[in-house]
């Protein structure tokens, strides 16, 4: 499922954490290869302090693996404990074909989901106002503080800008070697709200094109 994992990471953080609690950057933010999506390294450095709310932007817009790890350790004490909460939430939501092994979505045996389960999860996530507000934003700037400079975060979901005519207002991308190119899209048009899930697409642009075609079909809109 790649970084669509972070939908569940955000849900557990919002429900179990304190949104304005301070989070001090630790080594958990640096344990990733250079090609892994992170929030703002090398700007994010050990000792800097952010709020959980700010890290949720880093988690959901640029898909920061560093933000995922910091959130997990802050909320649950360890990534393993946080993953247990993710799996408990999946069971509570009835996601019978989903299992989590990590908080960020990097390829790992036993880490899987289905398009249907992702749609159900996203429906629940969008019922949380903080989640819905964050995933709808194309970019966000974390203000400078006494411990860090201002950091501008760009959303990886390009349909937030190119899919305005389709009513796109979220949600999350994901890409790994095993998962391919994935995206979960939420859109509203003429009083209807739809969720589209694309998994294992062949290209970056292809997932967005396929999602847009599905939305045009579902909303009975002319081809773009």
C-alpha cells in the first residue's frame, strides 16, 4: 500500500495524541535512505521542536517518513506499539484484508491492504475534521520558531490543482517498488462525494490520469 499507510498513521495520531503537544526531533527522523520521502531533511535536525499538528502536515503532504516515525514514538512510545494501535484500529473498522508492519509504508512482508479497505478507512479518516482539512491543502508553511526555520511543504497529490473541476479535495499518494504508484482521491460534485483508490499503477502520471477518468465516469462529466 506504500504511503497510503499514512492515512492510518494520521488517524491513530489524531485519535490517540494531543494535537498541540510538542515533539522534539530525535534520531528516529534520520533512519531512512536518501531516496525515501522525508519532510525537510536536512532542515529537520535533532533537537528541533515541532507540534504534532505540524508533523501531520509533514506526514500527509510531502509524505514524510521521518514525520511518521516521530509521530509514532511521541504518541505510543515506540513504532512497534504504534503499529499495534494501527492494527487494532483496522480491526475495529472491519478492515479484514489489511495488516500493518510499519508506520510509513515502505515495503515489508506482511504489510498489505486492498482498494476496498482503503476506501473504508478513508471514509472514516475524512470524518475527522483535522484530517480532512490537512489533506485538502496543496502546500503549507510551518512557521519559523526558536528551534527551526520556516519550512514549506508541498502536497504530492497533483489532482488538488489539476482536478479542481472534478471537485478533488484530498487524500494521499504512495509509491514503492513493490506497491507501484498508488493514490487515494476524494472528490465532491453536485452533492455527491466519491473516493477513488488506485493501487499498483504503472506510472506516476498514470495514477492521476486513471483517477481522473474514474471520477469523470462516476460524475458523468465530459472527458478532459
